[in-house]
C-alpha cells in the first residue's frame, strides 16, 4: 500500500500485490476493502477507481492523524497511519554574497531562509530553491555583455549550516531536532558561481538582477524517513564497488504493517518571489 496525502486533497491509497522478480510492475489489487480512520475514528470506506487506486471524499487537514486498514482476501490485514503536518511558514529570505567557493575557487552566494519552528514538537522539513541570476557587464558606462544562470537547488555545497550538518547530508531535508528557538535561519550554499557575482568584473562593472523562489514542505515523520532512505539509495556508501559487483543492500523505509509501502503526508508552501535589483 502506498499513499502520499496532501492538505486539502481527498485521501487515497494505491494497493497492489507483489510479483516475481521478472515482473515489471506489481499487480493491482482490485478486491480490497480499504477503511479510512481520522484521529482514531472510522471515517469512510475508500472506493476502487481502477488499477488498484482507492479514493475517498475526506480531505486531509493539518494536525489530524489518518490511518488506513486494508483487508485483502487471503492475506494479512494491512495497516498504516500518518499525521498531516502543518504548512511551513517562511518569514524572510536573504542572499549572502560570496558565502563560499566552488571546486574551481569561484565565489558562490548563499540563501538565508528564516522560518518558524515549534521547539516542543518534532517537525520535519524539506526545501528547494529556483533561482535566476543575470549579470550585465558594463565598460566605460556602456553595455559590454551579460551571462545568466538558472537552476533548482536541492542541496548545499560546502555545507556549514548546523542543522544540515546534524543531518549528515547536503540534501535540504531536515528535522528541528537541534533547533531550540521559535525561528531558525537555514543557510544554503548555492552551486551557482560567477566571476561577476562579487561585484566586479575583469572588464568593468557588473549589475546583477534576477529572482529566487523558495519552496518549503512540511513532512510527516514517515515521509521524512522515506526520503532519507531514498537519498541513501541514490548515494551508495563507501563500501560500494560497482566494478567488483559488490553493492551494500539498502532497504527503503516503509511504515505499512504486514506489508510493504509508505503511508505519508506532505504540506507544501511557496514564499513570494524575491527579486534582485528589480529596477534593472
């Protein structure tokens, strides 16, 4: 059973049966009884829509616990639960110039993302940043040329943020385990680099413009652990030797009792677009 719930969207679940190793896809389970519980109380029976997809009328809401019990003839009853997290609140986004350097020694900026926290409860977050930088070069007051950089940032280079260091990963996936205050400023070192970023260009003056959009997600604990295990799967450890055919086994996290799968919840937000030198 697998399901990723989103705030405001109807609860759903995908139910399937495992197949042999030579099968490309699992077999859809079309005769399951999928029962939904909200905060421990029965809410409804999800209806089969085809190909093992079961949907209901109940919309997921923040700070409520959702659980599914799946009864399949001839198999053990599946059960999983998750808590819909709160929507993250980003209060400020700032750019720090010349925060670090890339592998070639070029200066790179950092993004400082301030968000609200509740120290008395465990919270789990993820973030990604879309950014466009345009460097316009001028010589003796006349336009000389320009360069641009665009991309999506999902990890930090030369990580020096305490929260990310505590996670042991450059990925922008973290908990509030060591955050003691009601707000925290996350420092994300960008992989963007430019000899013009620092303010001077070898042939004259550079004027920077562009924009950044920060997207932050609140994760349930199950979503956090699943994504952490997925990151480990995507980045094998030092004992992996593909040339010798030795690969350390990695099991993706799952929270479905008597079966396999992930039952989790995500609550995303997008802060306002931040413009650099909007008059340009």
